């Protein structure tokens, strides 16, 4: 299966590099998100992981877009313009999903997931299926496995000794 994904990627980056880059983005986003969780900031683990993963996905797509354009004979490619357009549109939608009421903020993870979905959609649009598949797998893992970890560590349950009283997020 990995060989099939590698052949679908035209830039000079193999599936191993894609896995390493997207995994490292998710893990490093987790590190920052963990700090945010402990400091009781609304945007926590999953939000930071998804934003980091989406940004890495967009960066890989820039390479892919340039390579595919070269293969088609296009010499004046500017992949950043396409990425900026998708990012701006998705950011507008994601911002609409974020609700703030008093000290509570809801929808941040939904907004981050929407941004990742935009990156995955762009990947599919340029035919970078290997990037899309890996980003999707990591995104689903972040949304499910990390959520279970947050609950197991009482990061989202409001049971910590500091008096953290945020209800579990509903996204």
C-alpha cells in the first residue's frame, strides 16, 4: 500500500518523508497544546495538533503543486496563491464555528478540523492523495485518541485541583 501512495506523489518526497513530516507536526502541536491545557487556555491539545498538521499539509502541497505544474509544462507557478485562497475561505467558515460565552469558548477544535479538511481537500484537488490520506489518518487519530487521553488525564472533565471548571467540548 505504501508503494501505491508513493507513486501518486510527484514531488521528490517519498511516503516516508510525508509520514515523518506530518507526524512531527502533529506531535509538536501536541507539545504546545499540552502546555495550553495545563494553563487552562481554551485552545488545547487537539486544536493545536490539527492546526499544526494542517499547516504541514499545506506546506507539502506547495511542493506538490510546483512539481505537478513542471510536469505539465507550466513555468510560472505560485502555489501560495491557491493555498492562501483556500486557507482564507476555510478560516472564515471555521471562525463562524467558534462561540464565546463568558470565560467559555466552544468550537475551536471544530474550527481546526475544518482547516485540516480544507488542506485535505486541496491535497485531493491537486491529486496529492498520499498527503491527503496521511493527513486524514492523523486528523482522525487526533480527534479520537487524543480526546480519550484528555478525558483519562482529566484535562477536559473539570476535576483538576486548580478548580478548572470548563465542561467537555462538544465538538
